[in-house]
């Protein structure tokens, strides 16, 4: 004959894997989608990628000439000498054309700047992935905790109903003087223990529900277009990766390590940008267009004019040297001043003393920054390896503990069935059956805690290694 008394114990607790069942997958997937869509950090990280792309475009622009369309006009008066002295005549002038400035050599500064901005864009993408993975880990932990406590609470609720029934039975037995007052007090104590477990589970479940709601960014769980299944797998899923596998993933996959490596490259690019200052920078500046001037009483006719200038700037260890050599030519035309020059060659050299002391600050800052990032990378690799080992050990301990507790629950189920039959035959006291029921309820809570610890450690490992481990 089947014993209905222990049928509620088949609702045993709580193992969670992302591939466990369709309903659980669907609920978790919906949680992750909603959380990602509503998280401000991810939104900001996405905008940082767009900003970094603009920086790259701007750096690429430096390789091409800067084109300027310009038009200049002026009006004025001039004094002309005549037989009567000086007479004032009004004149106007106009210049229209296109100017182009092209860098010829910048000591590698332009290329280093482009590399730096490309690395910044790659780093912003890694920051986006990191923000997303941290959010995913937060939601998964909240989800597993909620699911664990939900099933634990359901199991303990049914356990308490049966223990309450047994307690009422002991009260009847006490009135019939079948048991002593001490037995009644002991049975009441077992009832209170299970009640305390149930109350604690209820409080924890309510709080875990709030945590999941906050993590996903909804007002209630009803906003999530999926349901959580109560039918959960009874076996503990294991990973196929060893500890050494997980440690090896740190070097290539860990986001913090990748970002630190990229920061080292960015610091190296900054050093190259600063070094480019001690190399001369050469530019060509050219203009082509029309220009002319005439008295207002005469028609203004524009003639072809052009100019070419070679410019150099050089940062000499805190001093700035600037030099230019230019040629300007204008086709002869009707002009106000008969001495107007139609061809000009100009050489201009300027040396500014101690106007670029920032060079020394930038050079020192770049070197210190590179050493700092290198030191942080070494610490990060060490700490990440230790974190992986700690999480992996927690996974192994909780895995073995959950397996042991699972077997213990199965044994207690069989023992409870046997004790229930003996209690029906009055071979054992009801208080002994209540004690075993309390032990079973306590095993359920221990099983739930081991289950959550197991999944939490795997979530931490996946965040550290950026790998799906099971």
C-alpha cells in the first residue's frame, strides 16, 4: 500500500542550470532581456562606444588635407598725392578662393593618436561587455536565489502541514494519557522548529523576490512575460572544465585582464604621441583663387592669385621653434597702388623660450602611467587566478555537499515511510516520527543552501572566464 503521508517530500529542492528546462530558460532569458534594455550603465557604455568611434573618425581626418573655402572683401580710403597736395579716394578689394593645409611629417604623432583612439574604442567595447556580463551575473544570482527559496518554501510549507497534523495527534495522545507531558513538550518543540524554518524561508523568499525585481528593473514579477517552473531537475549538473582550464581562460578571456592589457597599449601610444613633439612637424599651406582691388569709380576685376607656404614647428625640450617659407603671386591687374607687389617670398622664424614645459609633465606622466598599469595587470592576474580557484573550490565543495544531501533526503524519505507504518501500528511514538520529520525539513534547507552556493560559484566562474561552463 502506498503511503500518502510522504508524497509531499517528492517536491524536493532546487538545482538550477540555464539548460535545465524550457520554462526556466524562458523566464531567465526574459529577465536578462528586460534588465539589459533598462540598465543605464549599459546605455552609457553603448554611448561611449559611439563617442570612441567619433574620436577614431576625427583621428583619421588628420591624414587628409584641411580644406577651407574663404572670401574676404574690404573697403577703405587712400590718400593720393597731386598738384594740390593729397586727395582721398575710396577703393574696395576682394579675395575669394580655396585654402588647403596638409601635414607632411609629424614624427609619428598622427599615427600614434589614431592607434590610441582605436584602442580607446576597443576598450569601450570591452567596458560595454563587462557592464553587460556584470548585469547578467547579478540577475542570474538573484534568479537562482529566488528559485531556490521558492521551491524550498513550497516544500517546507507542505512539511509544516504534516508536522502540524502530527502535533495535533500528540495532543490527542496526551489527553488519552498515551504519552507523557515531556513527550508533548518535545513534539511542540519540533513543530516550532519547522515553523521557524518556514517563517525564515518566507522572509528570505520575500526579500529575494525584491532583489530579483530590482535586478531586472520591473515593478512586479508579473511584468516578466514568462513563468517559473516548479518542476526542477533532481541531479546536480557538473562542469566538464578543470581548474587549470578555468585558470587558462583568465589570460585570454577575463575582461578586466583584457582591459588592463589594452590600457598598457594606450599608455605606450601616449608615450609615442609625446615623443613625436621632439620631432619637427612639416606642413604645406596653399591658396588658390581670385583677388583684386580698385577705386570705387572703376570696375573691380579679379585676377588669379595663389600662394604656397612650407611651415615647420618643433618642440625643443620646453622651447618652441616655428619657421615658415612662403611664396605669394598675383597676376598684374588694375590696382590702386602702382607699387603693389605681384610676387612675394617670405621667410619667418620664431623661437619661443620655455613655452612648452608641459612636454616634461606629459613625458613623465606617460611613463608613470605605463608602469602603474603594468603593476596593476600583474596584481589583477594574481587576484583573478585566486578568485577562480576560490570559486572552483566552492563549486566542488557545494557539488559534493548537494550530492550527499540528495542521498540523505532519499534515505530519510524511505525512513519516514517505514516509521509512518510503524507509527500506524503503534510500534513507535508519534514524537519520534515528528523528530524525523524535523530532520528531513532541515535537510531540505541544507540542500537548498548547497544548491544556491553551487550555482553562485558557477556564475562567478563564468564571469571571471567569460565562458559558458555548463
